[in-house]
């Protein structure tokens, strides 16, 4: 928590115990974390993990789990089943039966009959085979290719014993294709943000449901392969030779969870989550690596008595959304104590190569209803939310403020986007737990087989990991001074937002928008920030009159400014 006396770095070097936790001491966590968090562990972990095509239960996924376990143990974390009551650094590996077999690709090739060279080889396009595809015979198959222009074509063109080709999403056609007797599908549907005409060899990975009762398979094409194949199809009847070898076998689902137990409020916690599955480097080997270095750095500084933990800090690695949701839902008492959730997903981008920028995806605020001004959605896109969907909380502005400090220090760009969903922050929000996402977008190699280690930046990993860990330390040690600082910061940001929205509304009215509608937007931001300010009470006792008074004062100031702007809008002609 915020402390009133500034602790010098020399104190850590020469005075034993002077860094011990105290209600009266303020710790500059950046000065502690920056020298320790180099990004090297994060980068090396990313390099290891991205070698594997990872899905729950397969070789790469499980090797990643045990690499994390070995690293945690070396950092001083004790396996829970062997831990003593006084051990505060612990970890466990949860094992669960899987309903379906796991899957991993072995090899694949696609060749147009009559040509000398394969169109695609898995050695250079490891995403060409659809997840959950079955194997062809070892010698491969040769079959006619049928070009389907629409789903309706499957009802009029015979595909029995043939291979279906379509520039459509697999989910639109695969069920009907199976029903009609097709043996496999070949598809192309790379979105424009991947710049396919530039990145001609990129293949975005695709998946089928688990093939328990069929022998169906799928191949995804690069832009280059699609152009060659369609050129041949336009000339007439075309056959392809396909050889796919995959492994499908019973396995178990693994999740690994590490804790640094809080000394004051151990049942209250911050949870970081990073998913292992998906085959890329940035997505999401970087999240795995950054979070591991965070866990090791926190353990080192704790063992050196340089930092303390009032509340528990938890690190979770597993299957995207599923593992995080289970962690919340399986233990209601534990869930009640989760105060914050932070997801690390695609956090190591070399943006000079991948494009886009680092983003903090905010909890739902009015920018997810009225996206205007400096707010903008990523190419991922998001639904328009409603007032009822809002999640007012100080976490948005606190995390942004902390990351901006690292950005200023490292000349690193930090931006935000309105809520969009799709990663490990969503289970927190659905459970009414404050949660947000750390990520990058747009990435021209997103979900493609060109998302490899050469697109990863150790410097970015250092920046994200440093700011994320500093944020976490502030949160788990938050108290009255933290709350007061957030109230002050939120009041300032609220007034800035109202001023910006007022100017945007003036412009909107001039272009024909209704005054009453613009007032609704201003009032929504007023309401959101006032409620966000009130949430700071989650880190202080209900009897803290200083914080309560500060909240009331901030509310009055925000209301006054909002009233001023709405009155001005009402008088607009």
C-alpha cells in the first residue's frame, strides 16, 4: 500500500529489514522491478514454447506446464502437497480428464495432381492442417477438387468422395460437406488485416470439432497457394494429392497455478492469467513467458525482503478462458476473494514488424457504447454495449496510469481500446470481478504460421512485465493512501473526459445530432466515473472516514462540472 515515507534504495543495500512491510512506508516499486526484470527469462521461455503447436493435452502444452513448474521450483516456490504452513510461495499442477482426445500435427503436404512440387508443406506452413483433422492413409490420397462458391452449392453439386474447396469459413460448410460424403475441405479466408497480398505465405490456423466419429480433415491455404489453386480450377477439372499425418490420443488437461500468500489478507487476491494453447509466438507464448518472469522476479525480491504482500498474488497458466473460468467457478469462497484479474495475451510484439501497438483493453466503460474521439476499436472489433453492461472501477485508470509511467520511462507507446472480449479477462468480468486485458493489435501475423520468435521483442516483454508486476504490487498492498490517490486521479480524469466529451458533443450537434442524446453521453461518463471512484472502498475499512469524505468531495466536483457542460449543451442553438 502507499506509504508516507520514501524508502531509499541504499536502505535496501545496507539496512537489514528496513524494507519489511509497514503501514507507514512508501515503496517505489519501479525502482525495485526495473533492474530485475530484463525480459530475458520471458524471451527464452517464449522461444521454448513457440517451438510447439500447442493444444490442451498435447506434447507442447504439457512440456510448457512442466517447464513452468521447474522454473517456479527453482525460484523458491514449493509444490503445495509438500508445503509447510509457513511456506508462502507455493504452486500446484491441476490434472483433469478430457472428454475428447488431444491432437497434434505431424506432417502434411498438398499438391495439385500433375505438378512437380507441392503447393504446401507443413515444414514451411505449420498451420496448413486444421486442428482435429484425422490422418489420411500413410501414402496419402488423390481426389477430385470441387469448387464451392456458396453453401447452397453443396445441395446441387455432388461432393461424395471428393474434396471441397471454398473461400468460406469452415463452420459454414463442414457439417453439410460431411453429410454429403466429402472426405475433406480446403479453404481460404484470411482477413484483410493480415495483409495477405503482402504476406503471401501466411496461413491463419483453423479448427474442426473433435473428429470422434468421422475421418474428416481440413487444409487451410495461404494467399499464394489459393491463387495457384484457383488458377488451375478455372482451367477445368482438378485433382489434388493430400497427405496428412496427425496424432490423436487420450490425455489429461493440465493447469498450473502459483501463489505468493498474503500476510495480512491472504484470502484476497490478484490473479494474473496467461493461456498456453495456440501455436504462435506472440499468441501466446509471450504471455506465458512474461508471466513466468513476473512470478520469478516477485519471488526473488520477496526472498531478499525487498517487497511484501498484504494480499495474495496468483499466477495461472492454462487453457484460454476455460481455465480462468474454472478457477473462478469451482471455489465460491476463493472467487469471493478475487479482487482483480489481469490477462496477458500477445504481450511481446516487435511492433516495427507486426504493426499495431500495445493496448490495454478496458473494462466496459461508455467508450464501448459511444466510440468516438481518441477512442477506437481494434480490428478485432467489438459489439456496441449498453448502459447495463458498464463495469465502473478504478482498475482501468490505475493500470493505464502505471503503464504510462513505464511508457514515459522507456519511450514506449501505451494505448487503450474499448472492451471487445475474447480472452482471459472475460471470465472475471462475467463473474463481476474487475478484469482487463494486456495485448497488442493489429498484428499482421496474428494466428498465422509467421507468428514466430523473430516477431517477438525482449524489450517489449520487459516493458509489459515490469508495468504489470508494479501494478500488481501496488494492488495487493493497497490501503487508504492508495485509495486517496486513486480518488484524486479519477476525479482529474473524469473532468478531463467530460471536457473532451463536451467538445465532441458540440461538434456532433453542429452536424445534426440531438442535444438530448449528447447530454445522455455526458451523464453516462459522469455516472461511470462517480461509481468508479466509489469502488476504491474495496481496499479500505468501511470505517475510513477520510476516504469516504474524499469520495463525496470528488462526486460533488464531477457533478458540478457535468452540470456546467450539460447546461451549456442545453443552451446550444
